[in-house]
C-alpha cells in the first residue's frame, strides 16, 4: 500500500480524487481523467490501490481494466514483516517469455502460490528455441530441467528423458517445454501473441520517486493492451536481437537493404535451409560458437552437394581464439569445434579471411558483396551473420535500470560473468540480489541477464528464477540460499557429445571405448601434413595399432564398409577440453 494513500473519506471541501478508490466512492465522486492527471502531476496520492476488503469499483479512481483489490508485493531489499502469497485479488507477477527460464519461473511461482501471467510474443511456447531446433545442446538433460518444473511434470506422470543424453532444441521443446506449458498449473496463465513493447509504473514516469515502490507496474503490449503487475520477471532472451554485421557494433552500410540475403545465427543448412546453401557460396561472419556450428554444417553439406563453397570472415587478425589454445583464452583447446575448424581451414575446405571488419554491404547482380574498412571485398551468394546477440532493454526505458556499460547486465553480475575470465561452468551462483535493479521487483533473467556475455547456461537461469520467486514470496532464507552445482568443464562443452559418439562407435566395432577418440585425435594431428584425409587416418591407425579398414569406417561414421573418411566425421569424435555453451 502507498504510504500517502488515505483510507478515510475526504472532507467536503477536499478533492475527492486525492485518496483511495474507496474514499472517492464514498464521496460519490469518480475521477475525471483530467483531474486524475493533474493530481498525479502535483504529487498527490491519487487513486491509490484499493483496500483488500473493498469491493471492486469499476471506473472510479482505479487503473483502467484492472480495478479491484491490490496488494503489491514488497520490494526484496528488506525482509518484510508479513507477506501473504496468493491473496485473492492480488495482481499477478508478469513473466515475459515462455522459454525454458520463463516457464521455470512460472513453475516456481506456482509452487509459491503466487499469481502469475506469462506473456509470450510467439504463437507457441519456446518459440525462439524452435528457431534452432536442429542444434544439439552441449549439456545433458540433467542440467536442462528445472527442479520445480520436474516436480510438476512428475506429478502428471511425465516420462523423463535419459538424464545423460544430449537433446536437440527440438527435443527440448517436444519432450520437456511443450508438456510443461500444457500442464493445468501453467496453461491457463500463458498468453501467446503477447509482445511487450513498454513498461512503467501506474500513474508515474521514471522521474517520480515518492510512493513509487508501492505502485503496480503497467505492461503494454503491441496491440495496445495494458496489464498491471506486482512484479516483472523478464525472461525474453536475446534471440530476437542479434548483433549487426558492422564491425563497430552498428549495422553495416547497406545491411538493411540486403537483409533478404543475410541469415542470422544457426540456419538449418542441413535441413530446412539446405536448398538455399547447397551449391552456393556462403560467407560466414563471426568467430563464436554459432559461427563454428554453422561452418561445420556447411562443410558436411559441401561433401554432399557439389559446388558448395564456404568463406569464413573474422574481425581479428587470427582465428586462433576460435581454434582454441591461444594465450588469451583460458581454455587450452576448444576440442571438436576448434580442431575441426582448423582441419577444415588447413585442408582448404573453408577459405579463411582474417582482419575483415564489415563496413558496408552491397547487393550484386548475382548475390552479395561485403566490403571491409580497408577496401577488401568478399563476394558470395549469401551471408550468415553469426556475430552474437545483445539484450533489448528498449521496452524498459521508463524503468530505473543500472546496467553495466560493457555487457548490459546488472553491475553486480558483470564481474561474475565476464567472458574474458569465465566459462559458463565457472560462473558463481547468483540470485535476486545480484539481479536486482534500482526499480524494485523488476528482474531480467536467463540469457538476457548476461547481456552480451555468451557464457550463459540454462541451469544458471533456473537457479536465478528460483531465488527470485522465493524473494517475491517473502521467503528470503530460501532466496539467499543460492546454490549451483556445475563442473568447471564438460557440462557446457562438446566433449560429452564426443564421448557418447565414441562409445557407440566402439561398441559397434567391438573396440575399447577410447579407441575412436584416440583415432580422431591422432588423425587431426597428422591431417595438415597428409596428402588426403584417408592417408592421415591410415597413419593414425598405425600409431594406435588399429587396422586400416576399421579406422576408415570409424572416421567416416557410416555403415557403408570401405567408405572414405570425411573431415566432419572425424570432428564429431574429437574430444573437447571445455568451453562455450549452447544451452
């Protein structure tokens, strides 16, 4: 309740608009819009929240379409004397985004008996995850299922997946997120096609301080609908706000005009986007994990589709960081991705162009041309912009946010997630305190909470929303007990995939489990100096004491006996020492 909201009937000569809804109703005076605006501008406690016991007074000094009993949850900066969760008439906590972290927040709020509403811009749950459905996560199922969500699903008779298996984005949706979103505890509180475009506090702008903490949030949607909320958990992610091609962080000159020839990160080049890239010359810009995945998929496509060409443009003077092992990288290798990319470059399957910062983009008669600031150009049929993502805080400009000037996350979190110092497995556990803003009861969580840092791990987001839900419900002991058990490496690296593939291949040929990995590692070391991939495989087989025929079949990852090995086949068997995340 606002401290300046009166609960008594105003005197006859008093402005009936300066009090509670009950006071105005008792005076038989409803607030004219002009009077209400003037009173608020003058700092009056106009049209304050109604008392919880009062009946709803439609149209009388109450927020539009949301009149009724309101009990704003206390700000979690101090321990409240009393919090009544799930009180009838209480405004909901709005969760923005129905992805893995947003739905986890809903599950925890449900367990706390706190009203909530999930707003999803897409037409289904996990709409953004569906965009990279073909990509495999690097973390197994046990790290990708929230604890509260699991309890809800288990109670409904859910068949849990193998905890050690590595799901694709499609499996994450079909086997976990979609069943979760359909549960009776979640589904009635989930609204699709609800894109948030602005937020503020009811009746005040960002400048107003007095009584601000006790005013509900107003969340405006693209269709003009406004929803009032006691708190906001923003789990909207960053997928819809990719970084531009331009080297300086701005869109390159001409980039918007050539947008139809530019794919953003992780196109499905082996599936739905195959026809677009098969037999074409694709330029991949970027040196991160998304670029690496796309390059490997394009290399597989090139083995099947003649004429497919790949150019890889990186802004730095070397691609060593992407390969792994450079002094600036705290990890000694990037494993399957790093060594695989190096092999593809060394064998000429990928043309690498370094020091290429895109300055301008031009449509040509046959495709697209990228020009660097130094005048060099690359011409191809299509471009994949894998330059990363950034958070979109534009719809929260009327809220009081204190963001790190570099990463765009909260200042308290910046040092904990600095990608120059941390991998996703080394980030310290954190919760509502580190994610809090000067705007009480507003939290950005999940991938968005990390700003431009690419090291987010899904399990970290689950612990974030567990802590926040506890704080919003007033259980500060639970909110402060932030725990996250992640190994330093492995959970967010590709070595789990390599280990699983190696075990399957070894069992198929009746070999020891470590033989495929030894073969791949030895082959990668010999590949740059070998006349062909098959020659490198034979030499590696001699080193580890394996017959040539079996070695070629293992390297090719095919059921066809005697098939020639492929570089991409070897890559999938090469172990990783840890690194980037895709979960």
